[in-house]
């Protein structure tokens, strides 16, 4: 029985058929669909060097998805860069401290519309249908294995240990400067760096910088939880990541974790679950600015609660307490401890401080954009919200074009050479949220967002490579359709005026 039959046969539970047989099925599916498309872009050079078509910065789930969508569209001359070693890209085996994904297991994942590339197909083929049925949610490390497998199946070129530190846009290309001083150059660049690389974490006024790294850390940083055994931990924030870290600390033997939250209670409804339909995915970008702002402000105000599994995990052992309606006014070094001053909460000494304050979007604080952030259009440059809907932090989100490209600060500058250069950089991470919704944010949009971006990049590459593509069309003589007939006239090939 083939894998497809095993998956779709009525009343059947597929057996584990092994990775080799499953990969053969994937290759067969790609061949049936004639994928990837034949390469079609035009070779171009700049400064004596050949230009790549696209560089993707980030080899996490969205970087791989974007590169895969481009590769399937026949854009083969691409490169993915990631500063992490292979297997440590993205958050899943680094700072994502929940044991499983928050998303349900049945989402297609990195499938590109191909059933054999779905997570379910890969998991069932390697572990069997009974294991799939028993699976509640996807463990982080298994999801990371799946991303690496999809990347390998699509033959995506990834350069690990390559940290992009600067973007230098030109009228016809973008240079990506790496930490070691070397450069990679492409016609276009996609920044697919996830949640964290959008401006750092949300700072807390009054928290002294000299607490880091020995007495304080943010949830997205490496934390030696074994070192915190027996310690008193203070946590600022009560969102999902804060609870994940509180649970991890208690499980590692921390004496206590005291959490401080400004809100009166935890959010109760995950409005994000009600905004993940195809209408939201496909329609957000086409809404008028006023509606995009109104929708974004509403979802930002509502926030999402921590998953119930996370709360149960943190409270499974004694030691975690939460203080609502509190505000940390100061955190400073006091010998070998952290001295916290808290309004409406227990001030005092703690052994370590963790900031579970989430991420901010502010390109001015993201080193990769240091050269260009002052020229990039932000929402505050393009839209003035009505009274009552002012949200200054949302105004700092970049205002992106329909292919997620950066735009200049003023519409009048869009025809300038500098504007064309900025437009060669496509932003596909959490900073695109206000412009495009969650297309570059969460697992449910992996099946929609990367292909939307790939469509836009494909159209722009075709337009800018049009002359050599047209010349190639004129010169094409591979099939003489009438050669076997009495009407074959080779002297009349390519006689149509251009």
C-alpha cells in the first residue's frame, strides 16, 4: 500500500513506513506536480560578482517556508543565512521553554499544499498512525526535526553560523554584511527573523542595566536554570512566556517564583483563535489603513491568555505565586541580590530577576536596520488614528507594501532611487503584523503567508529581469512544431518583429 493510500483509505490507521519510503513518496508527489518550476530568472552581476536572486535571513520555520515557496516557484539561486548552528535555529530548542507547540497538531505545517509534506504525514510515516492519534500537541524538539527535514527535502541551501549585521541597499541589489566582515549580495533580501529580532524585548523603566547578565535575564535569553536551584526568583510579567519560565524554574528546583503583573487578572479569551480564518489571512493586507489599525489595536488591547496547560504545569509544584495590580518601580543590585521596589506588592530582595515582558517592535533598536531605519516608513508616518485609538507603540511598526517590502517615510519619495533600494528588502517577521496580520507570526499561517510573499517577490523579479527574459523568449527555438508536416518553413522562424 502506498503512503497516500495508507493515509486516506477509509477506516485505516497508517503504519510507520519509515523515512526512506516516505521521502520517496514526497519526491513522487513533487514530480507529479512538476515542482519545483524550472529556473527562469536572469543572471545578473554587480561589481564583478554574480547576484543571487534572493537571500533569506533566518532559517527558522518562516525562513525555511519562504525559501521553500521561492524554490518551488523556480527561484533556485537563493541562499538562507542563520547565525545559529544547524538544529538550533529559531526558538524551539533554545528559549521556547514550553514543552510543546501551542498550536494544534493537525495544522499542515511546511506543506506548500502537498499532503506528503505535512507534519501529520511525516510524523505518521516515521512513528505510525497510533502514535499520531495518541499525540496531544507537538513537542518542540520534534517540530524542530520536522523543519530540518522539510528544508532537506526541498534542497534549500542554508549557511549556518552566518550572522547578518548590516543591510546595504542599492538601486539594483542589497548587500548583506556578516559579522565576520564578508558580504553576500542578492537582488532582493527577505528578513524572516521571527518574534525576537524586531527591536529587542520590552524594557521596564527602573530596572537597572547592570543587573544583566548575572542577576537578571529576559525570557528569550539563555538562562542556566540549574544555577537557580534553591533561589528566590522574581518575574516581571504574567504572559505565556513568563509562565513557561516560571514552570521551568520551579521544575529545576527554584525555591520560589514571585510573578508581578500590572493587570487586574489574566486575559480570559484568546481572540487570536477567532482571527485565524482564511479571511483574516487573505484579507487583512487589503483593508483600508483605518480598519487595519482598528483591528490591530483591538487584538493588541485584548492580549492572549497563557494556555491552560502552561498554568497547570507551573502550579503542579508549590512555589509559584502571582501578584496582580502591581507595578515594579525599581530593580537594582544590592550586593549579590536584586532589590525590588513594588507598588501594591511584596518589595524586597530576590536572588534573580526574569523579565517576561514580551517583545517590542522598533527598528531603531534592531542592529540589522541601523543603517536604514531612519528612512523606513512607519505607521506613525502614514496614518493618524482617531481620538481614543492612539497607540504609540503600534505607530512604530513599519508600514509595508503588498509584498512586505519596506517603503520610504513619505509617499512623495517612493519614485526616488533610494526608495527603490529600500523596496528590495522584504520584512517577514512580527514587525509585519500591523500591515499584514499574522502571516509571518504563527504556525497556522505557514500555509498562507510564505506563498503570499513568494508571489510578490516572483512578480518583482520578473519585472526587473524582463529584458533578458524577453530576449530569451525571442531566441527560443527548442521545438519546431510543424517539422513533421508539409508546412514546415524553418526560414520563417523568429521573423516576427520585436
